[in-house]
């Protein structure tokens, strides 16, 4: 897959961040290490709890935009459907 829509959380049910990237390992690493100034660094949002592959950048960007406009409840439902224990998926993507 070429592009990823992802959600990071500060803790289960905590602050959420929705993003899109073409290099998921690198981008999540940047968030985790505080290399990306802004929202995730300020609020300690470092845990990868949701990911969604896309082959087309325009579809990935549209999906990211759609999810960002969803209610918090819908975002949590999306996460729980794929990752009910809110485990950190970063360990799985760096294998």
C-alpha cells in the first residue's frame, strides 16, 4: 500500500489525532519522539491505535478529511471496531 490514514491517541479514550502519510513507520516515529511540533507533541498523542491503507493519495486525503469531521464518538467506534483493546499498533508496523 502506498498511503495510510492513521489515528493516534494519548491513551484509551483520550485525545485523538487523525493523519495521512506515505511512510507510516517514519511518521509515527516522528510523533512518538516529539519530532513533529504541533498538536501531537503539545498533547502527548503518541499511540498508534488505528490504520487504514490506501493505494491512491486522493482517496486517502478524502478519507482523512472525512474522519476529521466525524464526531468523537464515531472516531472511537472506528478505533474500537479494529482495535478494541486500544493496543499500540506501532510495534506491529515496525516488524
